[in-house]
C-alpha cells in the first residue's frame, strides 16, 4: 500500500435519523480517529474534501437503522445521504445482520450475510467480531470427551433439527453432546445467558468437531466462536459466501455438510474421522485458530478491510461519479412482504420473523393505526407457529436423548 487511502467520514450533522436508534460505530472508525504519523500501517489519511476522497464512510453499523426503519425506508435513507447521488461508488457501509437482502447499492457494503444467489455488486462478506476464546481452550485432543457437540437455540432454522436428530439417532460410534435451548440467546436474562455461554464454551473445549448449522440467515456467529476456540466446524449452509474466501481455503480445516445431506451427517462425520490421523486433527484445530487470529480477530478484521479498500481504489484517480438509479420503495416493501409470506409457507419461522422485522418502520407503527394493524396480523400469523415449532422440536430432542 504505497499510496494513501483518502477517506471522508460523514459527521452526525450530515444526516438525520431518530434519536431512538442506538448508534454502533463501525470497527474501522476507532482506527481512523486515532491516526498519527507514527502509527498508520494502512497508509490512510482523512480528508475534508469529498471530491478528493477515495471513500466516504458511513460511520455507524446499519443493523440498528435496518431494525428501526425497516428495509424499504432504510434503503430510502441511504439513497438520500449527502453526496450519494454524485458519489454512490465512493460510499462504504457495514452491516451485521442475518438478512442478506440486497440494498440496491453500487457502494461497497461489508456485511455478515452475503447470499451467493442474491447480493449487491459491492457486497463483501465479513465476519462477526467475537471474543478471543484462546484462554478457554487447549490442544490436547486426547482429553476431549466428545467427537461432536452442539449447544444452542433450535429455532433459528429447520436445518438445525434435521441435523441434531440425525446425530442423536446415529448407529455410528460417535461421542456426542447435544443441548438445545427453546429461547434465543438475546431473549434470556443476563444470568441465564452467562450460564449458557459457559456451557457452550465448555462443550466446544471438550469436542473436536462442533456442529455449525445456518441460523435465521445463511450465516452464523457460531463459526467464528468455534474457530477462535481452535475447534473444527461442521458447516451446514449451502449459499453463504464466506468471509475472504478468495484468500482462505476453508476446505482445508472445515468439514462441510450440504443441507440436503443433514440426515446422513453422522455417516459423513464418521467417514471423515476415519480418514484423519491424530496429527491431522490437531493441525486442523490449530489452523482454525490461526485463521481466526489472522483474519477474524479485531486486528485481522481491520487489516483485511483496508487491504480490500486499497485493492478497489484506482491507482491514479478517485472513483468516478455514479449514474444514480431510481428506486421504487413501495416495490421494495412488497419484496419483503412476499419473502415473509414465502418463508412462513415453508415453515421457516425464524427467517420469516427476520423479514417481519424488516417490513415495518417502528416510527410508523407508533403513529399509523393501519400499519399497526397489519403488523399485529403478521405477528399473530407467525408467533404461535414459531412457539409451537420450538416446543415440538425441543420435546422431540429430549425424547431422542432419553432413548440413548
């Protein structure tokens, strides 16, 4: 990186949105705000001149905006940002969210869920940044009690029940530990969350493989926690574009199971174990930890972001202005509504709940009776079905465990 990246950071008074939104600064903001002559390994400089900038940084994660305004109004807000019509290509956005629905942007958008079948041209898959779990693990694999484990919420996707029921009913010789929750982590009280987190960490530490099925979206934060712990993920998610996969050979240290093979996952895992020596298992565990440290730790993450920005930046000139596209915001809302109904029809209740969140502007809900009525009808359509599904699947898991 022999040239400076010139970045213009939008200030709070450059745009307006509700005071009810909790602003989450993007990870690279702290680095940019602490630049000095003695510490600037990524050759970045800040500029007050938009036209001279290579990039315009929206400084807050879009997650809170998306959750508050809903999808269509969030897209409308982004397209109304200052300088956007002239310099859409220069904008940088970050989004941590289960949804992979496109924003119809020509900007770079670093997001934690990028679907290979539906994405913006500038969408780049990035990891969730998780805690460093190295102090909670070890690499004495002969001390591991389990070949494979799973601790977590069962309601995120149908694939989770298919996968877990297969492992529990296996005729193969697999040492396993399965513990499912009936409530999402964020819906629990602080004490219970901490207890569940401890159990999750302990189960990973005591396992060689950890099941890593898709969540409400194609992505899952679990992947990065497993890798930080130095364990081998069993990844079950077909269409997820993994972070930095142009540089990372995931097949070298991750066991993949296709979604339509979840009901034979036990056979795949057994055959895989037969093909691995102890030294190879140990190498894969250490490789997961090494990749997490290099690419997915906070320092590794920031390094990758600036490498990508430098790669996209033209060598001799700033990015060109954009031919701005016209967006039909009512059509965008219809797309979300159709996705919601489709997921509901397919019994993908957690995914349907994600689309329901994207369907409504929270301010409109407070002020418009018709919108509130529509929201309540959607909620009534999904909530009892989701609760019933989770109860049924938890009871089935308990029944299978009792038969072991």
